[in-house]
C-alpha cells in the first residue's frame, strides 16, 4: 500500500507491471490541512470528530487517468490488470501482494457529511488531486530513481499568518477543552 503520491510515482516510473483490483479513498493533503485548520479554529468543532477522506478510486482508474491526461509522460503506466487469483497466488511469496490480498475488490464507503455540515469542508475531486500530484512529481524530477531517504526529508512550512496564530491561541482548542487529536486510519485521517 502506501500514500497515493507513492502509488502515482510507482505508476509513472513503470514499477507496477500489473494492477490488482484495489482502490483507495483519496484525500488531497491541501484539503486535509484545510480541515485541520477548520477543526482547530471553529468553535462548533470543539469536542467533535471528523473523518478526512475523499472520493474512492480504483487503481485501474488512477492508471487510466494518468495515461489519458499525461500521454507521453505516462508511457510507462500500465493498464494491465492482475486477476484476483494471480494476486492471491503471488501473496504466498510476495509480502507486498500479501498486504493487498485482503483489499481485493473492496470499496470503502465513508461518510464525511459531518465535516461538510458543521465546517463546510469538502474535498476537491480525486482526479484533480492525482493529476496535481503527478505534475508535481514530474516537475521536481522525482520519477525514476527514488534516491532520497524519504524518512529524512523535511519540508519547511511557511509561518502561520498572525491572525490565524491568534485564533489558535484563543479559539476552542486553546484551553485544552476539545483539543483535536489525530488518528491514522487505513483510508484517511480521523480528527477527534
């Protein structure tokens, strides 16, 4: 498994010879950041839990999207599907396939209407997130060899605007009451 960006990178680099019948709920990191800020700053979010997941896409749909929109840059993206029986057989000797086996043919349906109703939060279309990720990977030359130790890469975040910093200090989370915590789920993030 892995992050959707890693899946896009592996597809573009031609590292996936076939596509198992699996998929994920895609949430753009920009949308996730928006939800975090909304959950920390909106008084009505105090003590609430919100699921941060987006639209479900099958791996086959992601591959087809890349091929259709990136043409030459996606020449290595396969659209050949692996049968479930081939994945189950490979899972006996391949740890990556063993992880995939339980997800074969399963579609996650997760309701995020609470985040929309209380905070007005919605995700951008999953297709846009996938294409934006692909363009970013290509623009930064990350396709091909992945020589960087991903665990050691640190990105410097811009400073928060003073107004937002003040709202975080005085908002519903400042006192510790209703302070959000983050829990990772298989297909998204839970803010509580």
